């Protein structure tokens, strides 16, 4: 009975995902295209379909990363950007924009996407080095906060030195799905498949970790190796998504919350549903961003921030601890 319940919820999320991808292929800031002519087919197949698939895959990566972060730190407020990946990606973009202008050809070859991806990975690596490894979740969490502040200050220095780059960096900070292409879809599909399969394989260990570190050690789980794998997946999924869409807020934080009641507390189902929920949330936000003020498109990160902030406000109002001192 319970298995049929989870299967029904899974099929519902998949069906909703397919409907949103179809809508994303048809709707845009310039109106709907119904593939009646060659120009409409070009818009549908070369612009809107890869954009819709890319937005969904980026949201799925962030949803998966958010679910992993909340499981790893056993904190419902943990998000994919917790270990310095966001500030690292932003610094990577700022570095490419600043130094490529000076004639460094190898930075031009890396590009903004490559700079963001490398910066995100380096941000997580810096957090690991500052924490002295991955043996303590608390030290790792605090190190992520410190690294985020330091790299954020470095990025502010870039914008101070080169104020003409502020608009480009701000566009990255607010999230951008307009430049998604089939190459980006291919990269994100590969990373998502590999990371999701590994995560689902080790999900029984996450169920034990949710009971507490002492209980997990009593059960004989290799906690250090488990943390290392989870941090690696977290860095890879976050870096891949950020490199393609910029810093999209709240998706990795809100998606696991939205599907938590559907999972029944099982980590395997929770992470799978978080993945689907993140894709649905980001693609829905992208549809709103490109149509609500058409023909003007607003950054998708603004929409996700508004929706995520409103959802967390509702969650706070419903909290059983509201009003306690």
C-alpha cells in the first residue's frame, strides 16, 4: 500500500514536470509558438526547449544538492550554497571578466561557465581546508560561512576596481536562464544522472545518519567516507547548476521542504522527490519570469526569491514553536 502511494506521488511529479517542459517550449516573452513554420520550429527547438530543459535540470541539481546538505548537516535550513560554492562561483565569474579583459587568452577559453564551475569547487575545497577535513559537520559549517564572507569581500574588491563589470556580475547573481543551450543541457543531464544514482545507492546510510552520528557509528557506518562522498556530490551538483544559470536563490532550500511530507521520512524518496521538486520550482519560476511582464523578462532569481521567501514565511507562521520565548 505504501509502495503504491510513493509510486503515485512519483508519477504525479513526473507528469507535472513534463507538462511544465511542454509549456516552457511553447510560451515565451514574445508569445506562443506552435511550430507551424520554420521560424517557429527554430524558436521552439533551438531556444525554448533547451532553455526549459536546462532550467528544469538546474533546478533538479539544486534540489538534490539542497536535500543532501540538509541530510548531511541535519539542518532544515541548510542549502547548496552553504560551503562557499556561491561566493566561489561569483568570484570565478568576476576573475574571468576582470582578467580576460587584460588579454589573458586562457581565461577567455575557460569562459564564464567554466569560471563559475571552478570557483564553486574551489570555494568548497577552501571550506574543507579551513575546517581541517570533513570529520566535523559543525566545523565544516562554520568554515563555509567564513569562506563565503572572505570570497564575498574579494568579489566586492573586483567590482570596486572594475565598476563597469558590476552589471555583468549582478546578472549572474540574480540568475539567468536565457543563455541555456543544448550543450549545457547535456552536461547537466550527465552530472545529474551520475550524482543521483550515487546518492540513491548510499541513501540507506543517510537514513542511519539522520538518527544521529553516535547511532550511525554504533551501526558501523564509515562516517568520514560518507561525508566525503556527500560533499563531493554537493560541490559537483551545485557547481554545475551555478555555472549554467547563475546564483538562483531558495530553490535548494525550499524544494526539500516542499516534498518532505510526501517522502515519509525515507532519505531515498526524499532526495528523489527533492530533485523533481527543484526542477518543477525553477522551471515554474522561469515561466513566470518570462511571461508576467512580457515582452520584458525579469531575472529568474528574483521570482525564486519571492516565492521561496513567501513559502518560508508561511512555514514560519505554521511552526508549532511560533510565539514561544
